């Protein structure tokens, strides 16, 4: 069991983290998440750079592998001229075997690009790559099924489907504008290839991934977890003995991995501090063992999710509207100069990058609405939340404690002189951090008012709006505590089992 305690050098911390496969109340925390037998997993791997100005628009499906068993595997565009491979939901017997398969998939993708040669050049046309990798992918899937690890019918053949000209054109829209793309060139090139679109797509050149040059890829794993499992796994991730020790020892940080690790370390501890502060305002000791046991575990887990939702909701309130305003301006001007940092036309531009970065803060993104999670807990936990959380959420000192009364960023500044820390550079500015603190307090009050309107005796049904009612970056009608409403899914409900929620593990 993890122990919450006050570290004299770092503040509130977790020790020790649960070991791999260590049983904790009613569940198992393994490497990579909650270990659930025959769980489903969705894999996303960014693995190559392409030369198509059309697919500089993000989240556009270019093609897909179709096999005679199972759902298609998609190839979609992402930021910075990247293609990513997106799997359908895959059912593995254990979490370990799911991650082993992801590692095999990554190795195969890297090999397919790094060893690709055309006329002595390390690059390859899309169609030629697809012919070769489709067979490799089929073989990987079959081997997992035959070993009894992946549960699905055994495919024997497959073919590549190329997205139609119309389907791609439907995605060349303002929501998929990214910085640095050539909007008019992409639209005109798409128009010019109406009659030979498939041939054009097949000729796109793929090369080594320039976005992640040293690693060659980036990946995400999506898997359902219970709320308790998510909470205990987050505590396990918050206890990072390596980086905590490096901070205490004032060890210099020198590479990109340090950058990513310290970003996650900081934000995980911010959420932990907010959770502790909420408990203290409610008269509880965050270090009490009973908070991680029995019925109190569910309450602790829900409160932890509330703290995380308030933080990311605040970032969404600050960042989503400016990002959409910039994309609209870029579309209207047929130029992404409106997205450049020195363009003064959009208010609060400094917060725009956090429309996406908010999903990366802790390395895990729980894709469910807060009220849906509340409504799918047991009746006692739901009643406790409705009756007791509003008073705590009204307290303004919680986020002061979590964000402002902690000088750790000042301590870290001298350790990372050679690193570009992205968001931590922003938040080392106390004034910038104060804006987030104020907005978090506002979001918390909004949630308190919403909870006071709810009946503690009636949980109701999950009520996340349909996807077409939650457009990308549209804040109108979105609860203040919800961020990236477009990414959320309904709870996964199985009779006789705790509700589960899709969680995206957003790192390699």
C-alpha cells in the first residue's frame, strides 16, 4: 500500500509506490496501469514523417489496413508532418502481454522506416511501405492469437484501403489546422488530385520521424481502468524515487527525457498537494491509512479525480478558446501566421498551447466526464460527494497551497540550465502561475454550485452528450471543470463489476 507523507524537502509525497502486481484492495496495479484480465487496449504510435502538404492538417485518416477478421488499423496524420498507426480495441489476456505487443509493434514500425531504401535514399513511397508492413502486421497479430495472448478471430489475409478524395476533403477544416501548415497549398493540391487521389496518396514519401528523432516514435496506450485502479496507479506514478532523489541531491538535468520526467513529476505533485489540501479542509489527515482502504478508498479516488479535473478545467478555460480563435484566424487568412507567437490579434495566446498540453500534465488522461464517474460509483460515495465536496471546493486556499505556496520550481531552476522546459518555464513565472491559481479557484466554485443542485439520494444515469454535440475546442455549454470535452467517452459498465473508464497513457 502507498503511504502519503510530508517530505521535508519536497512537501507532500508518496512512499512507497505499489510494486508490480501487488494486490491492493480488490484490484491489482501492474506496470502500465490497472491489471484486468481480458481487458481491451488501444494503441497509437507516431512513427514517420511524410512530405504531403495535404496531410499537414491533423487527425486526417490517409489509409487503413483491413484484415478478414477484426476491425481496421488506421493511419492518421498528426502535428509536424507525422503519420501515426492507430489500432482498433484489442483484447489481451494480461496487461503485460498488451505492452509486450506494443513493444513488438514499435520495433516493427521503426525497422520498416529505418531500413527503407529507395534509390539509395532512406525513404519510401507510402504504397510500397504499406505492401511490406501490412504483411508484418498480419504476422504479428496472428502470432499473438496463436499464442493465446490476443483474443480475436484469426485473420488470414489483408489489404490496404486508401481514404477517398471526398473523405479527406471533409477533414480539411478549421478544427484540424495546425501551426506551420500551408492552408491554401493543401486545399489546392487536394483539389487538383480529385481524379487521381489514390495514386497521389500512394506516392507520398515516408521517412524517419523528425518530430522524435532520437527515439524515432511516440506512443500512447488506451485501456479501461476502475476509478480506484486509476487513483492507485497515479499514486504509484507520483512516487518517482529517481527524480525525487535527483531534485533533493540538486543533480543537474541535461536531456529531453529529464524534461518530460520532471514535467510529469511537478504536475503529479501539484494534484497530490491539492488532494491533500482538500482533505485537510474536510478535517482529514492525508496520511491516514484508512483513506486508501475499504469505502474510504473510493471517496479518496473521487476526490483525487476532482482535483485533477479542476486543474485541467482551469487550463481549458484559459487555453481552448484562444487556440480555436487562432485556428479560425489562420483559416480566414489562409495563413498560419495568426498562430505565431508574435501575432497580437488573439487575446491570451500564451495559454493556447495548454489546450493540448493539459492532457500530458501527469502522463495519464482519464477520458470520462466527472459527473458520469460520480454517477457510476456506489450510492454511499455518490452521496458523500454531493453532500461534502461543495464546502471544500469553495475554499480558496486549496489552490493557493497547491500552486503558490510551493517554491519547488525555484529550486528546480538551477538544475535545468541546459533544458527547454516548455510549460515549466511558463509556470516558473509566479504571475503566470497566479492566473492558473485564480482560474482553478473559479472552476472549483462552479463545480461546488453544480453539486449543490444535485440530489444526493438520486444518482441518475451517465449523461455525457453525444460526440457531435462536443466539437473540438468549443467551450459553449461545457462544464468549467471539463477539459477537451471532445476526447471523452461514456463509462464502461459491466454487470457485477466496478465501472471502468478509458485512460490514455500518454508516453512511450
